[in-house]
């Protein structure tokens, strides 16, 4: 059984989709939910699902050594970022090569990078008069939104859509595809190291 940690700063709708997807799975389980924000709804969702949570509110609490100790305690194999607005420390990225995923609400490399989160992304897409937008699921490296892309899904923008509507449509895609891609990555990890399936 693979143990997933989900990191998020906000509402946690993607975390919820992943929690629901892996309920009853023999491949992987959400073993920990982490947030930098004490009031984040993602923590409440996890608690409701009986998943251990941890809030890392300060820079010191989010240090690589502290996070790695936490992930070791919960035997975390894969880290899933879902609306996480803090940088993952270098030490964590190095300790989890190819084992940290992120989702971004645009077709990267367009509309990515620092400050590009939430409605800002969709406002920028509309301001650029794009005909399409979409989602990107990628591995995390040391630069924001620049890791190797695993999956993209395109969406045609309908006339009259505002940034809120665009966000809603993009989130529907996220909830459909993120759990599937996380599952695919879990299957690849198990295929490469079959003993995971036994633990
Ligand atoms: C999602 O749109 C995701 O693409 C971005 O942050 C948002 C998180 O939403 N990285 P939620 O917390 O999962 O509802």
C-alpha cells in the first residue's frame, strides 16, 4: 500500500476528489494532509475523512528537516500538491525525486510561475484573449510550475465566460483527471518496486 501526503493551502476540492478516489483502494491511501494555513478547509475535509492532518504555519515548521521527519513518521511514498501556495524546500524535492506532483489551472508553460494562482490565472487567460485553457499535472522541481509535464487537458473557452466561470470549468477537469493521474503514478511506482504492493 502506498501512502500519499496531500499538501494544500485552501479549500481542498482536489484533495477531496483524491480522498474519494482512493477510498477502499488496495493500491494507495491518503495517509496525511498538510496545510500551511490553520483555517484551511482542506484540513476539515481530511479530519472528516479520518485522515491525520498537520498544520505547518511557520517557515521553521516547514523546514526540509521538519517536513521529512513528518513524512517519515507517516511512511509517505508520494507527495501530492493540491493548491499548495508555499515553495517545497529543496531538501524535500531531493528526497522525493519523481515523487512530488502538482496541478496547475492552465496549459503550462502559459500562465504559470510566481503569483499565478487562483483567479489570477483565469483573469490573465481572458486578458490574453486565449481561445483555450486547461489543466497541467506535472512533477515538481525547484522552479515554480516548471517540472516535467505528466498530463494536460485542453478546454475551449466559450464566449461570455468570466474568470469565475472559467475557474469552475477548469476545476471540473481537475477533479476528473488529478485522481486518475495520481493513480497512474502509484501504479508505475508499484510496477517498478512490486514489494510496495505487499506492505
Ligand atoms: C486548483 O485550481 C489547482 O489547480 C491550483 O489551486 C487550486 C486548488 O483548489 N493549484 P482546491 O483547494 O483543490 O479546491
